[in-house]
């Protein structure tokens, strides 16, 4: 069984640009959550998608947006990049009706904004 | 305002001894707590959890203790093994938040180093 995969693994952008990060859920998982982990911090919840709809959102501005596709893969889009957006972005998927502990995290995409 | 705090950035323990990782929280609405382990270049992996209706949960070498009145939990690993060297994150959630998911609230992590 393939786990959660994320692409790209690393990315460098400049301030003001836009970026799209991708996540492929584990097979059978219909819920995807995105987290931002800044250096020296714990992961911070951005939002969650369930059946292609946003199902909850953390304290992030609207320039952070997402999509979930019919195959349950997901994208995180960030517009107007700021230096503070430099972080590791983690995607986690979970199966239908799952308890919180059954979130499976991908290895993350490391974004550097210059 | 950090709602989940892990005040020890790092902890060094000898192989075979007990490792104790601590976590404090401020949000009294949290009713479910989890510990994750993270190796470099990998995503966090779930280790053990505890509901607020319990004060202890055990799984093999790992035990989590919850003190609700003190808003404190701890993870005990005994005996500690070299493969336990990793960053450990404490996380919390309010299961009955209603109106959609609010994700997990994580601490900053504690880097556990097991010395031979």
C-alpha cells in the first residue's frame, strides 16, 4: 500500500510569487489536512478537505487556499508569497470515519521564499 | 499564544534508561491528546494517544500519563533504545468542536537523543 506522497520535495520561490504544492493521499483515504511547520516550531493546522470541500480552517489568511480532487489528492496554493511562508508543508490523509490518530503524514515539501 | 507547550527542546538519555517527555496545555477544551514521533526527512508518525476520560494509556514500551487538573501530560519510554532518537511532538484536539475539523494543535517538539 502506497503511503502519503508530496511533491515537490523542495522548492525555492521569491516574495510575491505563487506556489502550488501537491499531495497524494493514501489509498482509500478521503480526508486531507495541511499543516505548516516553520523552523523550530510544531506543525500548525492550515485547513482540511473532505469530499472535495473545505471542512475546517486554522488561522491562516485567504491567500492560502486548497483543492481536493475526485481521487482525493489535494493541492495547497499560496499566493503573494511572503518571507515568513518559508516552512515545511505537511499533508496528512485519513480514511472515512477515522479517529484523529489515523492521520498519516507525508514527508513534506520544504518551501524557501527569498 | 501557544496552547500546547513542550518546554524542553532536547533531552539526552542513556540507552536502557527511562525517557520522560513532558507537555503542558492551556486550552481546557482539549479532550484528546496524541504523541507523534518524527525522524528527519519523514512526516510525523502516530505513537500513542489518550482521551481526557483516562489518566493513563500504555502500549508496549510507551506510556502516556494525563493530569487534567494540572493540564499536563507526559510520555514515558522504557527502556529507551537507540531507534527512539527522534523529535517527539505532543498534540491536542477538541473532538466535539462541531462545525468541521479544527485539526491538531502541536507543541514545538522535544528532540530525544538516546546515548549508547
